[in-house]
C-alpha cells in the first residue's frame, strides 16, 4: 500500500505541473516586475500602429494625425530599449510615421486634383 501511495505521489508531481502549465523545475530567478511587463506594451502599440500603414489611404486626415501622434508618443518608450533594439525599432517607427505623414499631406492635394477635373 505504501508503494502505491508513493507511486501516486510521483505521478501527481509530474502530471499536475504538465496539466496546469507550471514548470517542473522551479526557476531561481524572480518573476518579472510589473514595470518589465509594462515595458513590453510598447511592442503591442508599435505593431498596432505600423500594421495600419498598409491601409493608410483609407483613413481620414484626423485618423492619420492620431496615428502620427501615437508614433510620437511611442518614440520615448523605444528610446529606453537596449542599443540594438532601439536602433531597429526607432528606424521602423520613423518609416511608419513618415509614410503616415506623406499620406496625410497628399490627401488634400488628391482632393484638389479630383475636384478640378
């Protein structure tokens, strides 16, 4: 009976972490503080803004202005990253922003062109 209890304890020790997604080996590193998790939010914002560039012609001037403002607000957060990430993501953010500004500036000209025909 004692052997069955021991076997059951071993099975549970292995099965429960697998079922509930907890690691078998406890990590000695402390959990990431909330500030680190919040710092990763910049990437979600970055992806959201830059994913909209492909549909930028469909946005109104006000929507484009809002996206440009979001780019400007995101820049200081990216500047806090390590050098290699900062270099890559600042360049990509600037490219997204430049495209949005270009589309925003071309919108009134396009309206003038179509009204003169």
